[in-house]
C-alpha cells in the first residue's frame, strides 16, 4: 500500500512556513508580527526580538518596542535597522524604540538623493 505520512509531514511543514510568512505581510496597519524575524545580538548571542523586548502596536501606524533591559536598546535599534526586508528606521528615546510611518502598505520609503 502507498504510505502518505512522509508527504503529509512535508505538506504540513510547508503550510506552517506559509502561515509564518503571511504574518509578515504589510496590510496597511502595524502589527507586532512584522518584527518576528528580527534577531538581536544580546547577552553574547543572537536572540529573537520577542525574548528581549515587548512589541506592541499602540496606534495603527506605529510599533512600540519596549526592551526588558534598557541597556539593549541600541542593539535592538540596530537589529531592526539592519533588517533590509523591513525597511524601518527606528527612533529611540532611551526607554523604548518606536517605528512610526504613514504607510505600512508594502511600499518602501523613497530614497533621499536618489538619482536617475
């Protein structure tokens, strides 16, 4: 008889991956899942952002990242900034790190000084 278990496992893994990727889609509103793939260099190793900070979306166009340890704020800011797929430029006030934007719709911000 034909064994479908290996194929079901592969399909379930592909479906799980697809669900994780859908969480990153920009829909016009900010959501905490947008930063799920960000890895932060903290305490001597790379850690997921949600293990070093609390991520919330207090407004439709803003993400607020509050680190559990304020000494990690620069590492968090640089990790978000260095993630090219996000295109975010975070600003911090020493206590928290925020990203505010007028468009979370998938369009990258225009480059300053772009020629051609």
